[in-house]
C-alpha cells in the first residue's frame, strides 16, 4: 500500500476556521427555522457545500447544536462567574451581569436565540441536560443578588425578587430577537439604557 505523505494528510484535514464557519451558519439556520425544521442539507446549502461533506466535520446536526449551545454557555458562565467572584455590591453586580449578557448577545446572537426557543424541550434529553443545570445557575445567581440587595437596603424592601428576576431575564435576553452586531448602539450602550429603565424607571420624578 503506498504511503500517504504528511503534507497530503494535512491538506485533507478539516480546518478549524472552516469548522467555525459551518457552526456559525448552522446557528443562523437553527435560529431562523427552528432546530426540528432544519435539515443537514439546508445547513450544507447555506454553507456552500454538499450534505455529505458536512459529515466530514460533524456527525449529526445534534452535534452541531450541542457545540453551539455549550460554547455559548461556557463563555457566558466564565464571565458571569468572574462578576460573581468580584465582591461587588448588589447593584453593581446586577449592572455587570446585564452588561455581560448584552456582550454575549453581541458575540453569540444566534446561539442566544436558539437557547430561548429550544432549551425547554431540549433539556429533557440526556445530551442537553446541562441546559437545565444552567437554568438553575441563572436563578441562583440573579435571585441571590436581588435578595442580597433587599437585605442590604439597596433595593426596595417590598420587591418581589422572583418576579423581578423573571422580568430582567426576559427583558434582556429577548433582545437577541432584534439585536444585530455592528448596529447603531454597542452592547454596553444598550445595557446602560436597559439598566436605567430597570433601576431608575421611565417616569420623570417630581
């Protein structure tokens, strides 16, 4: 059997850049069409390749979805954990969490949209059990910070912390449905506006 040269092996190996391009394309298709309605052929078409060639990079569309969501959540929690470990006050912690959330929407808009639409039914599958774990971590992080703020007198004593958590969570993450990277406002500017409305309200004080 003739030997295959090292240079030929390297030439046929999947490049990390191409793999990332395919994942980005798959994320956009999943976000637009929904996971169940998306076929491997559709992803391949959007990526400009044959459906069979896609399996050279990924063994299934489930593997693509798993990598899209896990990459987003791993990065998000790396940033959230840094905020939570920084020893900030309750208000500053909320401000930092909201800002990091918008930065993640900027970096992973399609993944956030997929998470919003698909996580509820995906988390019942063993492969995606980490979605339920992440949801519990979200609740502990946000509720704990709000409760700390109420106890410290930073937030109102009559605040319903669970209702507030749901409001802030949904208000922030729904932005993935309209936000487009490179738009008129940076993630940090949008976060400042959202925080102003959440923390200060929209009515003029008299």
